[in-house]
């Protein structure tokens, strides 16, 4: 059914508009191939599904979120190096017939994720 993501900025209490994200397919040997890069819209979501119906395959994937870049762009004074630079979430798709939603709740100092619906 597809793959989607959503990012909420818990420092400011809003969607992470403009955050840069990269999606990778991860091979069995751990190497990652870039599928696409995108920026999140005003709702903190990509403008289109990451994989449309029928295109998602069984396997391992990685979403990489540019947390430091996002918070710097918002004017947050961050130490160098920042505690969180990029947050990479590796996850598996066991049943491509199901929908996989990968939300991220993030601040410059912490993050949380889960498999959403």
C-alpha cells in the first residue's frame, strides 16, 4: 500500500516544514542506494507518497532527516557539533501489501519514532 512519513518539531510544537529528508533502499550487505531526496511541506509531510501503491518491495529501508539543518534554518542557536545532526531510521518492510508510516518527533536534543498507520 505504500510508505509515508511525517515529522513534528517538538521544540516549537509544529510540523517540520522544509526539513530535508533522504530515502534509501538498504541492501543485505548494508550498502544504501538513494531512492529520492525531498523537503517536507507545511504539514511536515512529503508532497507525494514515498512509494505509491504496488511499488514498495519487501526489504530494508532508511529515512535520513537533516535535523540540525532544519533547526539552524529556524534560527535555533546550536552548538558545534550539534547533538543531533542527521537522524537516520533503518526499518524493514516485511509485507508490502500493508502501509508503512514512519513518523518522527524531534527536537535538537531528542527524537522518537514508531510504526504509524
